[in-house]
C-alpha cells in the first residue's frame, strides 16, 4: 500500500518549484536593474527595486497557487495537506526572497561602487514618509495603487533584521491575498472572485496602515480614521489580518469541487 503524502512533502515540493520561478524573476529584476545602470547615473539599489517588484511577483504566484489543488487532489493528496503544505511553502519563500535580494544587492553595490561612479540609492524611512504622503487628491484607486507600490520600507543599512522582517511580512501577505483571490475565482466564479479581490485589496490597505502606525508614517488620506487605533493594537491587527486571510483560503478550498 502506497504511503500517504504528508503536508511537509507537499510543502517542500511547492517551495522548490516556486523558488525556481523566483530565481527567474530575480534574474529579470537584475537584468532590468543593470539596464538602468547603463543609462542613468542615479538609480535605486537592487534591494529597493526588489522590495517593490517582489510584492507584485508574490501576488501573481499566489493567484496561480490554486492551480496546484487539482493536481494534488487528482494524485490522492488531501485538500488539507495541499493547504498546509502551501502555507509552509509561502512562508519559506517569504523568508528566502528578502535574503536573496539583499545578497544580490550587496554584491551589486560592491561591484558598482568599486568600478563605476554610479550612485546606488537606498530608500530611508524619511524617503518612505515622503513617498506615502505624495499628493494624490484623496483618490481611492490612486491610494490602492500607491499602497501596493509603496509599502512601508526600512533601509537595511539602518536596521537589517527589521528591514528583512518587514520585507518578508509584506510579500507573505501579498502571496496569501493572491492565493485567496485565486481560490475565490476557482470556487465562486467571476462575481465571487471580484468580491474577494476587493476584500484582498482592503486587507492590504489595512495591513499597511497598521504598519505605518507602528513606524510613525502618515496614513493615506482616506484612511486617516485609522489613526484612532491604539498603537499597541497595530501589530496584533496585522496578525489578525494574516490569520483571517489564511482562514478564508481554507474555507474556500476545504470542500471545493475539483474541475477537470
């Protein structure tokens, strides 16, 4: 009798598969960064650029992650093991990506600073404050886009551990939100998928707002009401957002019919 496949096996398989995609994505990010170095004297470092690009990448592969479900169920693996395995894989990716981006950025700076006169710019907490307070006339869509592109940032030069931890948190949330959206489209169709897409964006905005409260960064104009949230509740609120998102994914995938 064949031994059942455990969630740890599923997690490791999904981690290495998605890590392969990550290497391709990081290579593309590096190519773009090198191209910018050839044409501009002042460019953002690979770390700063990767901080933004990784959010979009994780959102996309999170959406794709639901497509693993039919494969695993079709091969006799339970929905629970698929779910737990991919949660573990997403955590692993969220830890690995910031470290890889930082290592690449370190060597990029080492080479560029010793060979060229090009200046690589790292964001600081001050520039992050300036960016998130950019005037967008209270436009809700603009604020959503701004929240996705300009997630709260800490310069690794000022606090490497906190910077990497914040990087990991951002991309992990983007992954599970993407996964939740993909699961909603798979199970509920277009209307349900669109509703969960709006829910996911709202959760991202709320997560960023709570982090801005912790870092003392001004909130976006339409979210000023959240300034009334006690500071000691901001980080627990982020944890609640993560747990709610994961629970919604479990609900959506627990008994979902498999499409063949």
